[in-house]
C-alpha cells in the first residue's frame, strides 16, 4: 500500500488536471457563454475607430522648380532666385469627428460613414531642396525674403499638384481598405461604406 501511494496521488492529480481542461473548454459553452460570436455595439465600434485618430494613409514626394524674379524699373535692378524644391505631402482621414450616427451595426455587418480625406501635412525636405541660382541686381541689396517667398511658393505649388494628382482619393481608398481589414479581423463578415 505504501508503494501505491505515489501512483494514486499521480492518478488523482492527472484526473483533476484533465477535469480542469475539460471544464475550461466545454464548461462555458454548456452554460451558454463564449459561443464564439462577439457582439459589438455602436459605441464600442466608434471607440475602436476613434482610437486611430488622424490616420495618415498616403505620402506623395514631389519636386518643383520655382523661379522668382523681383524686377525694378531701373536698369540692373533685378533680383532672381531659382529653387529646386523637394516636397512631401501627406494625406489621411481624421476619425475624431465621427459620431454614433456614422456607425451602424447589424449582426455581422457594419456600415460606416467616414469623414472626407484631407491633407494632414506638407513640407519641404530641406536636405534635398536647394537654390540653383541666385542673382542680385547691380544697384540692389541682397533680398533675404526673396528665397523665403520662393520656398513658400514652391510648397503651395507642391500641395496644389498633390491635390490635382489625386492624393485625397488615394488617401480615402487606403483608409477604407485599412478599416475593412480591422473590422474583418474583429469578426465582422461585411464592411460597407456609406456616402452622404
């Protein structure tokens, strides 16, 4: 009997461990919990989306050549700057303004009304932006504001070119793709996007 005690203890522990595993897997299902179907309310979904905050989805890198001349009426009074500007424009969707009315959950289908895409940032890459030519008229003093104005004009042109090239459309499409992936991973089977 003395020799059987360790074996009986081992069998008892094995039985308790097996029962624990069985209860962990099957117990909740028998009691109606954890059926594998998650239920998301509108508030929960809205919170998930808003945590993305400002979601940058597209970055355009563009170059522009800007020539800025400041001519005066007297001879030899022309100042000129030729600038090669290397700009970066980012666009995305800001989810913070979304409200409960913009989200509809029906079973495993979700319908969302996303805010319009917008340009979130635009700046010149100073390492790659350079002044190729700078001339100052004979009877003129160097105008330090001329280069600054050329840089601002270049940035405005780059921002405008990005819009014309479809950066907002690209940003909206990519935001939709990412949101769709997010909600499919959360267990939804269909993700719809509603326009106004």
